[in-house]
């Protein structure tokens, strides 16, 4: 009768070796993870999402009838807002004319929209001057002015740039004002919806506005 053969014993030294390799691997992983966290190295789950700049916000101004108004006065209605000034030679009349035509194209659907013209030249644009000016573009258009600080504040809220330009040798009162030429569409809650670049046709403006009504 033959003896049953036994499997060879696994050397103890090899077991120790493999165990050591596993321990070293685990320690390396933990140290690497700690380094990533400690140095702020980004991981896919921790990358920050770029924030979208806010456009619009509270304001207190004076309308073309001399009444103090705030943004809250227009809640529940859409606002088409343009920043400019009555002495503007061409850009402002073109933009405001397009706004007036777009509103006419919308007909009754556009009755919930208030077109606002906010001056960036409060020094010259009094309520009376604004009232005469906005009447040329649309009967519902509201002209807004205010103190220099109030205009700066509302311009910052809408991220509008403006700066007085006095040509060399010209009278200091005969200045121009460089300014952002964008028309903003704001929702009934006062939130930003979209904007229209200078040169947008009334047809395009009316079509895009209708999508929000």
C-alpha cells in the first residue's frame, strides 16, 4: 500500500513577502489620497462650477413725470431696458426705434412689457427732457433718471459701462457719453431673461420676445 503524498508546504518567508507588498500598497494609496486632499488638487467630483454673473437688481430712480420709482413698481410685467442719453447722436435713437417697432409688432401680446430708457447722463437728462425724448419712440416708454450715484448703482447692477467724453477744444457741456449699447429683457420677477445686441432688427426682437410671453 503506497503512502499518500502531501502537498508541499508554502514557504513562510514568501507569505511574509507578499503580506509586506500588500501593506506597502495600501499605505501608498492612503498617503497619495491625503496628499491630494491636503494640497487641494482637484478631483472630478470637487471641481468648482463657474458662476454666472448676475444681471439686474434693485434700483431707485425718478421717472419722466418726476415721481420716485423702484424696480418693485414693475413687478408682474416684463421690462425692456436700454441705457443711453438724449444727446446721443445715433446709437440710442436706432436702438429705441427698434424697441418701439418690436412692441408694435407684438400687438396685444406685448401689453405686459414696459420699455424703460435709463439715462447715463443725469446732468443733462432731466425728467422733462426725458419725457419729450421717449415720447418719440413709443407711448409706453418710461424715461428714468436720478442722482449721479443712483445712475452709477443701477449701471453696475446691469453691468453697463459708461464714460463722459469731451473732445479736445470743445465746450465742456457739449460732451458725448460712451456707453454699453444693449437692450435687456427682464422677466415679471425682475430676473434677467435675455439681451439684444445693437443692430438687432425689430423683427428678430419681436420673435425672440414672443418666446418668453
